[in-house]
C-alpha cells in the first residue's frame, strides 16, 4: 500500500500538484494533513480535489493511527485497518527526526500475526521502498521525497 501525505504547509498551485502526483504515482491513498489549517479550511481544500483524488482521500485529523512504538501498534490491532509506524528512516521533511528502530527488531515484530496493516513512515523514498516491504511492512507513506521538489 502506497500512501501519499499532503505537504503540511501550503504550496503554490498545490491542488494541481496533488492531481498530478496522484495520477503519476500509483498511490492507493492520499492523506490530507494540514496541521495549521482549521477544520473548515481542510474541508475547503478537500472540496477543490477532483473526484478521483477525493475517492482515495483520508482526512488525517480524523485518523487516529500514528504509532511510534510496537506497543502502540498492538493496541490498535483489531481497531483500525492500518496504522503508521515512524520514524523508520531519518525524516526528510522534519530536520533532526532520526530513525528510531533497528531493522532486526522491525523484522521480528512485523512477522507476527496481526489484523492491522503496518505502514512505514519517515524517510520513505522510491529507492528504499522495496526494503520497507522486505522488512515486512504492508506499505509505505511518502511525504518529503515527493513534495520537496516543489518547495
């Protein structure tokens, strides 16, 4: 599962860029996360998206599935379809936000049976996506590696 996060701040021509990325990136979902926006501003932004993108959009402020430990993932098992585990690699979008997990620990944890899908977040790029999958993740979430080229 490949998930594209929106850029947290505003970008020039952002709606057009989102449409472009969603068309070329083979994304399963789009997480609309605008931490500085009000709920009303998020809905206004969402309503500018085309129907194809809207059908894949999750309003991130309503999503309670961001985890930073194995224990947090286990608590959500059976409660959510998927959750994010981060940071897996050094963050691209958040300076100084370093990888938190050892690869051996990740592999051991991710091979356990569970209902919830675990999505890697933090420093995910096309070049390490196959490693993410080989570690046992159900997918990856991309942010900085996609949007930094438009800043």
